[in-house]
C-alpha cells in the first residue's frame, strides 16, 4: 500500500483526498520509484481544481514533478538505488503522478538528479525552476547578453519568476522584477532583483509600440502584460513566454516584430526533448545558487498538497512549495 493524493471527476466537480492505495493499481511502466518529494506547480492547481481541464484520464494521482529513488527497474539505464527526477511528460495529467509515495513510470522520462542537489532541492527547483532555466537559455540563444540592458521577469514572486530572478542575477543580468505583491520587494531584492515594479504598470492595454526598455524578458503571465512587454522590448531583443497567470490571450500587434525585430520565444517544459531537459538541469547545477533555492522553499506534508494546489491559483503562494510525500 502507498499514500497518494487521489482525484476523481464527479458531477459537481473534482473530488480530492489523500488515501491509501494498493501498489497493483499503479499504471504500467518499466521503473518503480520510491518518491521522496514532489512539489506544487500552477498546473497542479489546475489539476486539483479543474479550473482549466488539464487532467486527461480519471481517476488521477496528480503531481507533475517527482524526485526519489529507483526501487525496481527493467530499464537498463536505471538501477535500483539511483536518484531520479521527472518533470512533466504525462505525469499527473495522463499517468499517475508524483503526489504519492510510489510511482511506476517510463524510464525514458527519468533524469538523474544532479549530484549537487538533494532530492528535496531537485523538487524545490521542480518544473518551475527547470522552466525558468529554459527561458534563460532561450534568451541567451537569441543573443541577449547581460551587457544588453535590463531584463524583466513577471510573476516575480511565484515559482518560475523567483528562480528566473536568481538565475539571471547570478549570470550578471540587471533584473527588473514585476510583482503584484510589492510587500515582497525585499524578498525579490535578496534574490537578485535590481529593481521591483508593480505589475499594474504592465497589466492594462497600452501602446502598440512603447519606449524601448527591456533587452529581454521572462514572462509567466501572458495576456495584456505580454503584449506590453513586446511593445517595450528593445530593438532585436527577445521575450521568453512560458505562462498564462494573467490570461491566455495575447492582444498584441505585429509592429514590435516587424519594426523592432524582436523575437518571441515560446517555452514548453512538458514535452521538451530529453537533450533539452538534461542541458537545463546541467545549467541549473552550474548556475543556480543552492542557498537561493532554499530561501524560496517551504516543505509541507502530503495532506497539505490539496490546499496549496488551490492556493497557487490565487497567486498567494510565495516561491516554491515542496511536498514531503512521506510526511
Ligand atoms: N510553459 C511551461 O512549460 C510552463 C512550466 C511551468 C509553469 N508554466 C506557467 O507559468 C506560470 C507560472 O507558474 P508558477 O508555477 O510560477 O506559478 P505561481 O507560483 O503561481 O506564480 C505565478 C505568479 O504570477 C503572478 N500572477 C498571478 N495572477 C496574476 C494576474 N492575474 N496577473 C498578473 N500576474 C499574476 C503572481 O506573481 P506576483 O504576485 O509576483 O505578481 C504569481 O505568484 C503559470 O501560468 C504556469 O502555468 C508554464
């Protein structure tokens, strides 16, 4: 038996509880993992509440991330005892996920936990931190260097935003953090933000072309904010768009693209090819200060996963929440 968060679709919505399940109910896969930690991402909030229907099969054990130790494996790449992690793929939406003491998964989804990180730290980073790294790599590939000028991070006090700030600052960028929680300015400054602005300055419809301000941006909120960022990105600058916390619309014009030659880089972490994932985790191991990750992380027990998943959709969770599934 193992404990897990369990989601069922009912006539009145989604029912979520924590329960004991027999191991033979785990889905198919060539590797059995003793999960140590999972985490709560925005997508887990969507899975638990059904606010946007991300779960594709029922019942579901949510959790798009996990880290733990291989218990059994018929996959030649992973031996029992190996420390492994998964971000995304079908986990927690189409295949039982990480908010459980055990998971049976496809070995091709597993990434070795980098030696510099514990399994707890790997989940403090989680999909949020790995996505932040994909965004930073995308800006670098577009030639956005620290000397090019200020780089904006939206949703700054959230998971992706807070780790993006820590990464960019460590790499020498001058980071402007945009947040709806100005009382979090000291926290964002400690992470490495040189400037903190109120997200209200970006969230309402603005000019199709504004003052050239940002050399680059990591946007986690989408909608009018993303349109305004594009309108104020400098000539040949780049914007990495990964999120929709404000909305999934994009009310922009072509002008920033055809007059300022800006680039909008779409970021998907879920189905990113294996080589892209391992590059991101190698860069996280090199470029992320572990102390900064510890400072943005709180650890909670499995029973807290459901209320925290609901809270993340209200934008009230600061940084990262790791779930100790054995607690
Ligand atoms: N593309 C991918 O593969 C991928 C991977 C991971 C996450 N994501 C997406 O990235 C976004 C952030 O994920 P996360 O895990 O970091 O979530 P999170 O921890 O909840 O952070 C989201 C942040 O967005 C800001 N926000 C919330 N509501 C807003 C609104 N109405 N208008 C403007 N800003 C708002 C808040 O930051 P402030 O309080 O600082 O303003 C909030 O903390 C989500 O949309 C998620 O779905 C995408």
